[in-house]
C-alpha cells in the first residue's frame, strides 16, 4: 500500500493506524510515549469530553504545553469534535499567551496535565455520541505569528488546506508504511512542525520529539538522536548546521536516515554539501512557503548536480495544482529572471487571518481563479524554479522563526523605561544571526549599560519568546533622522559594522 493512493477524510486516514499497527509507537518525547492504539483511543475519549464540557460554546481549543504526547491527543480530539486547535508552546511568555487566547476566542485552554486528568477520570458513555468533526473549509488549526503592531495574528488553516499540503508531501516522498520515524525539532506553535507531525500521523510513523531540555544540552541531544532511529529529518537548516559541530554527526550516528527536509529559512549550499558527504545514502530537500500557504509550497531535491549549478540554491518547483509566480505591484507576472514579489495561489492558501479583515484585504487575493497570498518575499523564477531573495518589508527569518521587526519595536516601546526603539537584524556569514536593538531611554537608569541591557532583556522576555529578544543593545540619546523625519535605519545599521 502506498500513502499517495490513500484517500478519504484526513482523520480516518490517521485513525486507521490504530488497527493496522496498534502497538507501534506513535510519539516519543522526553522519555514518554504513546502507541497508535493509545493515541487514537485517548483522542476519541477526550473529544467526547470536550463535546460534553463545551456544548454549544463557540471557539477553538487552545493547547498550551511543550512536546508532551498529550499535545497530540488534544490536537486530534479538538478536530474530532469540530473545533480548530491553537498550539502554544511553553516558551511563549504568559502575557503573549493571554493575547493569543483572547484573540482566538478560545473556548477552553488544555494543558498536558489537564488532558491526563480528564483521561483518568472520564468514562465514555454507554452510547458514544456521533461527533461533528472538522470538515472541508472548517478551520483545522490556527497558528499565531508575529504581528507588526505588537499583537500576534492568527493564521487560519482549514482541513482542505492541510489535506492539500499533506497529499503533496506524501506523494512526493512515498514514505514507507508504517516504518518511518520523523524528527520533530520545532515546537508545535511553529508551522514547520506540521510537516513532521502530519507526515508521521498520515503514514503510520513515529514522531520523535526533541525537547527543550535536550536542545539545551548537546550531550543529551546527540544521545537522543542516536537512540531515535530517525529516518526522516525535518528541521530548519540552522539546527542541522548546529548538529554538524559534532564530527560524529553522520550516518554512523543515524544509520537509518533516508531524507532531510528543510524549511523555514535559507538552506546554504555548504550545509547541503556537508550533509551529502556525511549521509551519502540520504536525500536532501529544500522547501519554501509561509504559514499562510500551509508550511511549504515548493520543493527541490538538492544533489551534487544542483549544488554545482546553483548558488544560492533554489527553493524548488511549485507543488502540483498551485501557482507560485513572481509578480509586480499589480500582481502581473514579471519576465523570467526578473525580481519581484512571490505570490502563491492554490488550495493550500489560508482563507486569511482570524478576525483581521484589514490585514486580509492587503495580502489575500485571487489569482487564476484560486485563493492567493502575496508573500512579501522577493524572488525570481528561472527554468521553472523559484529563488527566494529575502523579505520586502521589516519581516525577517532567523533560525527558522518569522519575526517582524515592528513587533519587537512595539514590545520594547511598551516598556515604561523605553522612549523609542529600533530593532535591526545582524548578519553573520551571509545569514541573519541575531537582533540588535537601538534604544532611547525614557530617563537615565542606574548601573552600567551592560546592567541596564540585562534588566531590559528580562522585562522584554516577559512579553515575547526568547528567540525574539535582541542579543545586543545600543543606548542612544536620539536617533539619526531621514529627511522625512523618520529614524534613519540605514545610518543605524552602519553602526553594526
């Protein structure tokens, strides 16, 4: 049986593995695991509890945790009772979690602990009710990303969007059924995780989660990787590059590796080349796509021929049934080789941001009769391939995370000790390595600049995730100005060297 030939509702395709391979591990994380029988039965029990608990109360189910097996149970339970889920990682500060819960209009917030309590204390009724699961254009999940005003914005992904993406993923890679072990590096609140999560769930695989504790301890990380049995690596390029610091990170450590799938940031030719050398039997794939187009919408296998022909590397060919075109300001395609904005049109494009008609009107449109999204990314097309050339606005990608510089600046200005702030990316070896903040204080603060910066970082860390906190702070009396009265970002950037 091949995955690409399986049809039907996405949830049915997931649930069938409970009968086909009930004892196979569905997820392993932090020394804990669930097999397929447990994952499916627990999700059905929790779905019935949710239906009884929430009744007609509207809204999605927010799920707040890290990478506990119960997170998967909660995701599936939510959609089995007709509600989208909103994943939130524990690394997100409480204040931002509160904004997400409020912005989503969540009917309930589930934690792994709460899921365990429900499963321990709730019994299915003698006659299990038939639940209205998520269908067609219903929202399946809502991911909140950085917003330019300091407020997170929710990207709505429907069942149709997710099915379109996963059908392409499974058809292109023809995963062994069941038998794959997928690496989960990204937290579930980051859309890269959708690639490994649903690749695994739909192919009867095992999701091998790397926890924050393992990520913070290289010895633990390499031990976890060596024991994982990973066959399909899904991560940002930066994570793989970090792993290659260890000379033993090669096929001897991961003897079953079949493929590397990268998304979320630029894949450097040097990274791909090193992986092909260390894992000669594995494939390396580059993919591209924003959260608004369901994880990824282009892909290309990077082999020695591609490395010899292209630098920088292409992000790939469009998935079947979509249009990925480079357009001008009027959404008219530019000539091949010319620079323009990357526009994506197809069944994988989100219906828009949750309750943000103002933003939707700016970036969501129609193209060739299909829903379309203007990415705000510079790009070119050559020989059918798409090349990504960075952001058109203040949004950047750093270590796979999308960050809007305006979001950071708004959160800095919200601190009482900050009068004004400009945040700029710092490049190292051709890619964004960190953020630098230029700050005008509202009043003089006691202590050295280092001490003041440390206090500001602590305060800022209460509002935004750790990866968004600038590494370097520059304190100024005033910013240089452009002729039109705005902070001169170019002059500030020159100070970074």
